[in-house]
C-alpha cells in the first residue's frame, strides 16, 4: 500500500541546523493537499489498528514537540564562557502558540524567532567563540578521559568493529586501513595489478544541478529547457568511442542502462563522467532502457559498512546510441503527479 504523505511544507514545522552556530525553525506554509497525512498520523493510525493506545504511540503533538526543542535550546553567552536560553517565552506566547510550557527569559523572543525562521550566532574578529575539539582531554588526558574504553583516542578501535558487525552488513579491521570503494576507481579494472580496464572502465558520479532539488521540480518545463539533463565526459574518452558533443549516448552500468545527450568538456578529467542527480525515470518497457538519465536507475543499492547506501559513484561503459533519436525532454508531455 502506498499512502499519501505530507511534505515538510505541509507540516507544522521542523528544526534543523547547518552548523554549530545556526538554528533553523521551518514553519508550515500550506495546508495538507488532497488526502495527504503526516508520517506521525499514519504511524498512530496503524498503531490503533494493531490495538495500541494512540496516546502511547505519540504522547505529545508535533507542535508541542517542536516547542519543547525550541524552549530548551541554548546559545553561547556573549563572553563565551557559558550558555543561556535561546528564546524568551511569555504566557501570551504560550497562548498564541497553543502549547504548554513555562515563561522564561532568553536571547530573543520566541515569536520573533518563529517569524525569522533562523538564528545565527554573530561572529566577529577576536570573539570568544572559538572551539577546540577535546580541548580538556588534550590539556590533561588523565583527568578528562574520552568516552572510549581506554579513555584515550583509539587507533585500534574494537568498539567501532563491534558496531559495524552489529549492523550485519560487512566487517572492518580495528586498525585504520584503506578500503577500496565498491564501484570505485579500482573496480573500473578487470586486472588491477596490470592496470587492465574492465567492462565498466569509467567512473560516474552524480552532482546536484540547477534544474531541481534532488527530484523536486524536475517536471518544470522551463527548468528542463534552461538546464538540459546532459551526460558529461572528457574529450579523451569521447574520442576513443567515436562520440561527439551533442550525440546521444548509451550509459551502461552493472545495474541498468540509460540514454542521454552528451556534453563533451575538458572540465572533468579523463576516466570520469557526470550525470546530474534526480531525473525522473522515463522507462522504455520493451528495452528496459531509461530515456531520462535517471542516476537512481543505473546505480545499485549497495550498503556500505555502516548501512548507508552508496548512491554517488558507479562504474559505467559508454557508447554512441544507434537507436531512435531522442527528443529534448522539455518537449515531453509534462507529468503532474498531484493533478
């Protein structure tokens, strides 16, 4: 079952941070569209159908949860020697926000922070906000041990090994060592020792692109025209394959195939190719070849040692496309999923 879930713009809010000097409070900008519900609501309703008490599944609302995080947030004091509450809260603020809490004094009023959506610690030359990692440990390791079994920085780290093993994906040595990436440079060779290239001799990596944010906005025809979904490769690799700038090429990985117009450019090194991330799949059901240049189609869902998926690197072979001509994708019928 595929359930319609709200986007971040349709929810009460989220809290995030870009670095240790900034806090972001994103607020809802539109009501949930159509039949969409939040992940939390779906979890709660599934719990109800499994005989669980909804108040135990989610004891507080998202609004209250966000407020609690904001109310307990602290910011470094101006002298750099301690921390103080980030926001001031009054009884009127609590009523306006519709939450439970206690008044407090902080750096800025909570409603001002909500309206601005962002708080940035102001930095200036010579400020007392500098940070040295493990400073106390470095000054006196015996009096300030780290949270490791030895209390020290561990080069031989059994704790990390045990953690990796617990995920069940892979194994790792307790001593730091170079581990070749799956579908990395080494995997472009069939014989590494003799430097003989294999069936997938080019490295492809994906990059974020002006046309969209991940997959969002990829159905906007104006952006499709302004930022073509081009496959990029170096002239050395293109010439060896009889490929010219503007040709359509067939990109083949261990997982799948895709076709795209090629941009031949010296801005990337030989042996490396680029496919912008996030194109919407346009699959030919007969050939199973994607026509849109979807990087998610040609990459494999290979977990790394800690269970993350390595999406951004894949080995490929490239050849000139000899099939039917490919029309620019801004001329394709527009797809609007929520229409």
